[in-house]
C-alpha cells in the first residue's frame, strides 16, 4: 500500500492545526506535507517553541493525520550555494533547524529544493558550495535519523533523477535520497520520464504529483497551477512504472489552492482524479482511519 498526502498550501489558511489536519483527514489523506517557504511567516516555524510544536504534534495524534514530509522551499531565498557567506550560513542554519523540527514533529522526510542558487548566477563555485553545505546537512540529519530528499526541480541544476544520483555519488549516505516530481521531470524535454524513474527507483522515498506544461524553444514551461489533466504529464504511465518497480513509498498531491474561492472543492476534485488513476493502475492507498 502507498500513503497519499496533500500539500499544506492546497488547503484553506487557518491558524488552527486541529482544523487543518482534520480537513486533510476528512478529505481522505494519510498525511500533510508541511511548508516552510520563503515567506517570513513560514520561515518563523523553524523557531517554534516547545509549546507550539506540541500543539502541532498533538493535533496530528488526535486527527490521525501524520506530518509525513516537510518541504523546505525557503532555500530559494537562502540557498546553500550562495556567493554570499552570510546567506550560506543562514541557509545551513535553516537546514539544521528544519531537521530539529522534523525530529520533534515526527516528520520522516525533508524535501530539499534542488537549487544551488535561485536568484543568483550559477557557477562552478555555486555548485561546489551547494555540495559542501549539503554534505554538512546530511551529516547532521544522519545523527538525528531524519531523511533529506532532493526534489527534481523547475531548474536545470537538478531536474532529473540521474543528476541527483551524481550528487549522491559525492555524498555517500543513506540519509540523502530523491523526491521526484513527475511534473517537473516531464516538463524538461531531455528527460525520458520512464527511464528516469527506473534509474532512480533505489533512491525514491516520496513522489510529488503535479501537472506541468513543457519547456520548449518558445516557452519556459509552466511548473505550477496547471489543473490536473490539462498539462502533459502521463500520470497513468508514471504510476504504472512505479507499480512495476514495486515502489512502496508516499505520494503527495502538490497544489497551491489555499487562496482559491473554494480550496476544499479543488482538493476534492484532485483527490477524485488520483483515486480513479490509483484504481485503474492497481495501486492501493493506505486506509484512512
């Protein structure tokens, strides 16, 4: 069986973790993916007090919805490969704090945005800084027994599972794995998505389900806010491939509908889309209890 989760930013904004997690439960999800993005509001979660962490943890226990994964997209603002030493120090501090937070909340996997830098120019040096600091982060994560997972990105630096395997060859640790986004994989024309999943299966610990429009000579592609079924992702093909490869990990539906007129209706529509696909392919979702 595979667990199925929903990205936090798909649900309506609320200050109540009990309400947020209960919504995820009522919608039929096993877990919620926590967001720590570039905003000051969500970066502040890295400094939650013991009481704040206990509130979130207790809500998880009471609702039966795990906080299975944490998306640390705040590294776009403070990248590990920055030319600025102060930003690199901040980035590494964020990673350490995220690992500690994961340990306190029972989060198993921290999804790392696979950017050396995002708003800066990419160089050989930015790649080297990224690897050096990631190596430090992996060592800290290993000591805390928290997995770090590099996502295949909307950026050419790490947009394929084969590229993540190259990074793993430099940092040999079972605590560094891969978190493919089938939408991002599909959008890059140089990727053979089926072969990428085959070559990366030994390192896949979680999978993002998201639709995209491709990068072409005339377009930079569209990597978010593409309604499921309106993009070019062959979801059935991806799921059939993962089933054949005996993938037993988690799937997360990634959406940004928290500001939609009716976020819950949008999530229900997406859940129905993937429920039908799971049944067609023969994937069994972990029961929601």
